[in-house]
């Protein structure tokens, strides 16, 4: 089994993501509007997720020098899987780990910083590290405003921002 070769913690994380319910079927808690707004600010500013994933989370990045981010509007990841991806990054990819100690004590996928050197793609440093609560706020924002919402259009853009914005004007109605 190829999962055994990855180690138990990593295999367990893969299984949880693969077999966990999608963002729509699980963890349907009522999200506080203030928490969603805080998560949006973290996404846009401190973590600067929009540099790779775009302001709408659709992979249309805002910084051409940054790697291409996944289209989060089409992802099926659950809240728990989003938290894991933000906290630990994605192995062998350009998605950084936002937990300052992610690879110092094997808390992420059972790996250390030394283990990451064996992957051909180097995981970059994040623009800033996030506390666990901040990671959860970003995940809640993604669930509320981005994950599973489909392609961005004018109506979704206005709902996303809470009012008409210049960026919405050129989107299909």
C-alpha cells in the first residue's frame, strides 16, 4: 500500500480529506458575520491569499509573480481539510504552511523541515504566520463566501463584497 510508505500521520490526513464530507455536507454551523469579516481581512491582508488564489478564490491571482493557486470556488474540501491545508500547506507544492511551527515537531503530516527537502517542489515561506484561531477564521470565510459557490458573476460579486464595487461591473450578470 502506497499510503503506508507515507507514514501513519500523513496517511490519516489523506484519508480524512478523501473520505470526509464535503464543505456542504458537514460542519454546517452558523457562522458569525464578524468572524467571516475577520477571516476575509486575514485572507486579503495578513495571509495575502489573494496573491495566489485571487480575491474571489477562483485562482485568478492578483500578483503575477506568485504561484498559481487552486480554484477554491470549485474545491470539495471540508472545513477540517481547509484548516489542515492552511496550517500545514500542501506537500510538494507552492502552498505554504501558515503555522509557524508546522514542520518543527512533526505536527503536520508527521514531517519535519528536513523531510521537506526530499520533495522536488519547495514549499515557500508564507507572507505571515497565523495563529490557530486566525486559520479557523480564514477557513470559515472560505466556507461562507467561496467554497462551492461556483464561478463568480455580478450578483455573487455584490453579495461577496456586500455592495456594488467597481470589480463587479465587468462580471456577467
